[in-house]
C-alpha cells in the first residue's frame, strides 16, 4: 500500500507541468481568437467625408491618373539599359505594343481611380491598389507606386478597423517592397533629396500647428476656469444677499414688535400690572416666532449636512423646524401680532384666492411684513390697511398707513428692507412702488404677474 502511494505522487508531479503548458496554449489560442474577432470590429463609426473632401479626393485621383497614364504612354516599348558595375549592362524591356499600353493604362487608371474612395473605404482601396501594384511589371513600378503610398496613408488615418488596418499595412508594404529591384529603382535618384526634405518640412509644419493649437487650447482652458471662478463668486454673493434678505425680514419684524411691546410694558408696569403682563406675553410670543423662523431659515442651509451626519436623524427633528415658509394664508396671524403692539390694521382680500408657487407667496408675505414693520417703526400712533387682490393675471399687494411719529427703532433703518423686497419681486418679474400719500402717510404697492388659471 505504501508503495502504491509513493508511486502515485510522482505521477501527479509529472502531470502539473503538462497542465500548465495546456493552460498557456489555451490562453494563447484564446488571445489569437480574440484578436481575429476584434479585427472585424470597428473601433469607431465610419468616416462620413464632406463634399469638399470628396472633391479633393477626386481631384487627387484625376491628377495622379493623368500623370501615370502619361508615364505609361511615354514609356511603352522602351528598353532601359542600366550599368550597375563597370562592364556589366542590364537590359530591362518594358511592355510594348497596343496590348502592353492597354495593360499599363488599365493598371494606372485602376490604382489612381480607387483613390477617389480612399476616405470612405480605405481598407478596400488599399487592397485594390496593392493588387494593382503587385501586377505592375518591375520595369514600370512607378506606374502604381505613388498611388500605393497614398492608399497606405489613407488606410492608417481613415480606417475605422484599426486592427485590420495595422495588420494589412505591413503585409502590403512587404509584398510591394520585395517586388522591386535594384536595376530599375522606383524613385529616380535625383528625387531622393526631396523624399527626405519634404517629410521633414511636413513634420515641422505639423509640429508647429500642434503647438499653436495646444497654446490656444491652454488659453481657452484658462479663460474658462476664470469664467467658472467668476460665476462661482457671483453665485456666492447672490446666495449671501438672499440669506441677508431672509434674516432681515425675519429679525427686523419680530424684534421691532418686541421692542414696542417691551416699551409699553415698561411704561405701564407700575399702574397696570395685568396689561404689562399681557405685553410681556406678546414679547415672549414674538421671540418664539422669531426663533422658529430663524431655525427654519438656518435649517434650509444646514439640513443636508446634518441629515448626512445624523444618518437620517432628520426624521426626529422638531416639527416647527420642518414647517413650510410662511404664505398668504398666514397673513391673519401676522396682522394679529402687529395689532397686539397697538397698531390698528385692517386686512382686506379681494378676488378668488388660489394656490400660488411657494416662492411667490413668500415674496408677497414679506412685502406685507416689511411694510407693517416700517409702519411700527416710523409711524407710531398711525393705523394701517393691508389689501391683497387676486387678479386674473397678477397679484396686487398694497399696504398703506395714515402717518405718525417715528418709533424707538426708526433711527436704525438703512433702507435695506425695500431693496431686498425689490430683489425678491424681480425674481418673479414683479414690481414695487413706494411713496408718500397726498393725504399723509405712506403707501407700498407690489404687483406680481400670475400664470393664467
């Protein structure tokens, strides 16, 4: 039993290299099959040449065809004598007679004419020109060689089948290269310098063009980055202005009401403690309202970050923090808080109320809030009237007061409230009209276009 076990181990060890060899061969075969399969797959969409490109290719084919046909006619039946070594002459006959001329003209026309389709079917053109070049006698290889050079370039540049093009290119070059001989060179000796200088010049021009385009691209990228930075800066400034408007509307109104209530409570504390207590309750209510609106405004700025940090803890937030922004349906509450300061306010709503976009309702609400706040601060002892008119095409909000004496907070005004209102209304294509009334007091009117119901 031990012997059988020992003999089995070498067998397993000898089979391992065989398995590795088979695995390697399978990988090679799979790679070869994949390469063959990919050769037939395009690496991009086929080129759709423009009309100007087709005209240029047709012109190239025509010019090259005329030149090669003329070469065929001029060299038919010519006997070329080449001396390679002293005392040794090589006689190279060329096709002669009508048949030879027809043969050379056919090859020239076929190789040159195919170039008219070099952008649309580059691989097919390369195959046709290669066959024509291989069929050309060695003594007149110039007949099709130049068309072959153009076909090779076109296959590399324009063919969507990159693998097939790169595979066919060396095969065609080797076949054509081995078909020439040293007795009748394809390129005349006096043109060798041109074959060196012309590619160098073309390469230099290409490099210069590439450098210029790179510099232009770098300049455009720098300009784009500058524009993006400027747009970001403007967006940040716009957002700061929006937040400042929101905080101004929230804080100014509630704090002004609280100042009026606190002043009234201080004056009647000794004579009417009960009324002073009611005024202090109004101060407390105003403070709570201010804190609720401030939490809502700040929550709009930090809700996303806090929600991510808490892992969904925003579901447990205070309902007051998640309340929507105030709208026209809360005007009665707003007017009630102002009435508690001792300012008589009449609220009139005309037309059929209908749902409006939240941003538009908030803008209209802020108009009333800012106007009543200014009345409390600048027209102590006056009375105010608020009118909201739902029209078919616009919403009109008007706030008027009868005029009075400046309050305690009047010197602190800087006009930012009205500027913020105009900016709010401009978002909705609305306008704000303000000014003193002929009968005394102040009038503020906002007109906001509405969509036709």
